[in-house]
C-alpha cells in the first residue's frame, strides 16, 4: 500500500466511527465504534462524501487506526450492500467551513449575546450543502473543492445567490473579491451539476430591477438551475446596519412580480421555477398556494409549502375527529403556543377544532423579546420568552409548544431550555406538535412527545 506508507499517520485525522450497521460491510469485517477510518483503497478520506464515493467499489481495503495501532481490513462488498458506518462528524478535517462574507443581513451577525457557541458559526460549507441542503455562497472554494464537485458528482447543491450582478453581489456580501456567481453556475451546468438557488430580498438593496434581473439570468441556466426560493430578509433587534423589513405594500409588489412569471415558466419549463416562501403570503394576508404549486420541489426547510402542508393535514384530520367517540376525549384546557406570524392561521384552525370537540383550546402568540418583535417565526422562539409570557398571562393545564422551537439534536430551544424544564417551571404538562393531528393525538392520549412536570 504505497500511499499508506507515505502518510505521516501520527498527524493524519480520519473519521471517528460511532456506529456500525448490522449486516453491513463494516459489521462483517469487524470494525468497531471508536475506530478511526483513515483511507479506503489507497485514498485518504476527509469526510463522509469520500467514504460514500470510495466505499462504493466491490473490493475494499480500509485503513483503520484503533488506539495506537493501525490495521488494514479487506472486504468484498455485495451489490447495494451498505458500508454501514456512522461518524461523530460528517467532515473529518474540520467540523464545518466558516463563511468569510460579511452580509449585513446575516442572521448569525444579528444574534443576541450569550447563546450557545454553535449559533455564532457561519456555515458556508459546500459539503453540508450537498449532504444536508444548506445554502452556501460558493465564495470560498479551492481548486480541490471544485475537482471534488465535478468528479464526485455532488449534485444537487444549494446556492445563496441573492443578486447576480457582480458588483452588487460583492457589495451585498461585503466581499470585494467574490467570484462571478453566473460564471460559477455556468461551470456547474456544463458538468450537469444541478443547483437550487435562493434570493434573500432586502428592500431598496437587491429588490426591484436587480431582483428581476437576477431571476431572469438564473432562468437562462435552466435546467441546471432547478429553482429559485425568493425569501424576505429577517432582521433582529440586534441588527447593526440600516436594512429594514418589507412593508406590506413592498411584500405585495414582490409577490405580484414573482407570481406573474409563473405562466411563462410553466409553459417553457413545466414548473413555476421561482417560488415565494410562505412568509410573503403571511405578511400580505394572502392565501398560500396549493401544494401542487410547488411542483414537487422539496424545499420545505427553506420555508416553502410548510403552511400549505399544515392546512392540508388539518383538512384530513377533520374527518378523524368527526368519526371519534366524543366522551373519550380528555377534558383538559389547552394552550397552543406559536410565533406571531403563524398565529392568525392557527387561531382559525383551533377555533374550528374547539367547535368540533367542545374542548377549551386557546392560541397564545409569543412575542420574541430576545431577538425582537420583527422575528415572528415559531422556530426562533425563546424558552424564556415562552415562560415569561405564559406566567404573566396564564395558561391551560396542557400547554402545546411548536416542535420546531426545539429543532436541535438535544431537543432544546435557542436559549437552551428543554420541554421538561419548561414543564417543571410551569407546573403543567407540555406537548410538542407540528400539526393539528399532533394536537388531536394529545387530546386522545396517543401522543409521544409529552412531558409531565417533575418535582425537584
């Protein structure tokens, strides 16, 4: 193994194995949690992408460090048999690549002080874009990175464009040497690498003619550019610059323009291509589109179609409620917590739910004091704000919180409070819900994400 002999293995870091799938190649050859995978078939591995790429061969030789010893494991992989490795981090050389841009709207730069360290990390790692759908700017790639994208077929990628005009984009990113994004996207298109893009639109900065030009130039790159998510800027009270949120009239103008493009894109591409995120409809008090208006694009994490999915799910739950034996329902009083943006829709659904069941359900919009009232999404609610406002205003004996508020591997809020801690502090049962179906499960006692108060 010439490469293995040339490596300074004492300084080389591979992937720390944390799990082995039963029946996998790794299981059959005797790899163990705690082993460190250094190379596959003479190729060092710097992340799980390398492991997937080089581990797809039928004949494998894996170089592994176990404690202070080194082993080479040989294996024959059957067709579609999984290598079966889980790692402590998806990237081995470094946890994540940091963004070097200084965008004035960057949410990380607008965070309140004294949060957990990870909330101040500006992710701009193309590997996380490929693996998890994170949006990146493509401003920090090396020749090696471009080589990997091309040769490992890292498609699709998710790219934050914001504005296609080169000078305007450099000003927007506050990076004077930012490369030409259109040239980069053309390079990807020539290699059949698909891209989903986004434009974070800031009033009087990259809206109007600049936004229109950006959409038009990205459309010229169809089908390599698969979509544009048009996103309104979000600004916390810690924003240090002069940007501002959209007025309702400005939001209506953006929404009108983007929707006006849909007929021509449907005719040319068969899809609408440019998609306003849900927030535009909530800002303007307009009905969100039907689910088929998103053309099957899986962009829910970017705020596309979540509201429609909630409404459609509620439509299906109505039938289940109507067929249920009413005397079996819990006779608790329920308080449903949400952000101020979604509250009007939740009030409508909850009023109908209460009428159908005879139960006492109240919606409580919580104002985001820590980040500011302009931050209205449920996913950004603070545990302390929830506690303070429920203590001040009162609550039912069953409080239902948005599951997305705890969308962290440790099931905690941005300010590190768990559902159990909130249950203990309020002295009531806490449930986590995404949908009205989840609420219904709590009413009939079939929910799993329920936390009972515990004494100290």
